[in-house]
C-alpha cells in the first residue's frame, strides 16, 4: 500500500526514486502541512525550492525529493539512504538560512512527518 502511494506521488510529480548519483534509498520521509493564513502554493513554491537547494539536497544521505500541493497545503516526500541521515537533516534544519521563511509560511500545528523503511 505504501509503495503504491509513493509510486502515485512520484508519477504525480514526475519524480524518480534516485538522484544523479544513482543512490538507493532505504527510507522515505513524508511531511504534510497546511499553509499559514494568506499563503498559497504559488507563494510557497519558491521558498520550498530554496530550502531544497540550500539545505535538504546538500545533506549527507539525500537521494531525492518530490513535492505536491493542494489549495490549502503541501506534501514533501524525501528519500534518504538511512534513517540516521533523515534525522541528521531534521536536526540541522532550524539552522538553515531559508528555514525561517519556510516555517513562517506554514501552519506548524498541522505539520505531520512520518518515516517509512522501503521494503
């Protein structure tokens, strides 16, 4: 079931399961949240692109990242080599230069993040 959801998400976003280094992911992290009041996907997308370029994609163990939006919220699906890599990225996120803008545009009370082992 999870693999079907991830496959559908990858098809929806035009994504693949590996980056240019052809690295294999063993962990997938799915984060969802609603936008802060007055924010929409068009306003949020450039901030999200910045956090991906400047922080997430630069972290050890990063494999790939896909995103999608509804009228009211966002999903980010990130593939990592290991759970430890995913956690290290999360632990360093608050120090990323673009993190304040990213967090300021989301309703943090609605944020849900779950990690799954890829089987």
